C-alpha cells in the first residue's frame, strides 16, 4: 500500500492514464490566438496584501494556522521528509522531494520544498491532501512557486477540486468529461502550451477539445500573463461552488503577486471559445459560469500540489520549488513582511 492507502496498481494505472491522456492538450491551445484582457488593478504599494486579507493580519504567515478561516497550512519546516509525508494523504515518488534553503521575500521560515525530475527516469512527484470535512461554498488556495528557466513542466502548481465519494489519492480521469456528481478540478499554473499562466479546469459543462476528447479547459489564453522563471511568484486562486446545484453560478479566479489576472463566473468575462480554449476579450460572448456539480454531495474536498514533467529528453534535469501553502475560506493574499 502507498501513503494514503492507495493500492500501487491503481496509482500505476492512474499515472499511465495521466501521461497518455494529456499528450494532445497542445491541439486545443494551438488553435486559439491570445487577446489581451483589460489591465488588472495595481498591486498594493507595500508589496504584500491589501488590508483585511488574512496575510495582512499574520505577517510572514506567523500564526496564520490558528485563524478560524484557515483549513490547512504547509510551510515545509518539518524535521524530515517522512514527517512531511505524514501530513499529506498521498505522496508520489518521495525520492524526488527535497528541502531547499530558499524562501520567498517576507518569509520568516528557513526552507521550501523542491520537486525535481529527470528526463528518461521520472516525471516529478506530488503531495495530495484530502480535506475533511469538505468545503461547501468557497475555498481559496495560496501558494508560492519558483519555476525553472528551462524544462517542460506540463503541470506544476497546486490544484483544488472535489471527488464523490472522497478519495485518498488523485483520480483526475483525464480526457473524460465529469458528470456533475463525480468530480471537478480547478487548476492554476504556468502552462507551456499557451505560454502563460492558466486555468486548467474540468467541470460538467466543459468544452470538448478539437481532437474530440475532454482535456482540462484553458480559460485565459494570454501569454502576457505569466510567472517569471527563477523568481518566487505568489499564486492564489478561488473556487466558488454553484448554489443551487441546478445553476451555473460557480466562479474561478486567479491572482498573481496580489493582482487579479482572471475571474470567470456567470455572465463574465466576455470572450470566444475554440475547442477547449476560452480566450478572454473585450468583445465576444459572456462566459456562462460554472456548474461545478449537480449533486449536493460533491464539494471541495482536496488540494493537489504537483510537478508533472514527462516531456524532457533523457538526461535533462530540473526542479520546481514550492512554499507557504495556505488553504482558507477567505482571501489570503501574499506574504507581508514582519514589522
């Protein structure tokens, strides 16, 4: 049995399906042209969080885990990787995980987590956390990430979503459209196929890709919105579940370094669809909103931190760093410097 209780044969099957099914994502993205969305609001002047965000009340994230809105915190300060693994529900390939003496500005901690990969040998690893009880309305996930200057990281970020019934390991069922009572996925990560930071979403009304399959939908498609390689980036995204479940009132928003770069919900923004890619624009059809689920039993009940990088040639090696993961019921914001 693997950490989190998942049978090894299931994990091997899931990993194989994930590798094969994502190989044609580029077909969707390559058929869309980027249109620059309206400029976002300016970031806060002090480089941290606006007053009222969780991080502004806990400079350096010190003590943030005690806030009643906070669901889970991971700062990678455990005494060992074994201790780290015990805090998560499932771990993929612990041999590629290591602690690094590198932290974002404003941190009071001493290290972060690096997940490496080597072409021809492995494709990275993950940490998966089942959230109990699940969240039935709105959830925010904030994390810091440092992408490398080189390498083809296919999925590197922290996703959230729901499985029904709840699962102790990730089972994305890539290429298949959710039915509304089984699962949904909301990703926010740098994507080398659209050359920018992106949504990567599965839900019951998602669009079919140009190859006829259902791969995670890209919903921004703007190469001008991106994380800078070799620099820590503060990423936060929010999912609001649709309520009632018959409505398309769900939302998904993304912030980079405290600036909102994308927000989709019922009737906003405008844009155009081509296959599984929605290109935001000043004109076009309003986005219809998200029906994340049609069953009250499906809620937000997991996060998935991963570096999945299977595409580099043999011998190439790279690493993605993560730090200051916070999961909460209200907006978190970026690290404020201790005063």
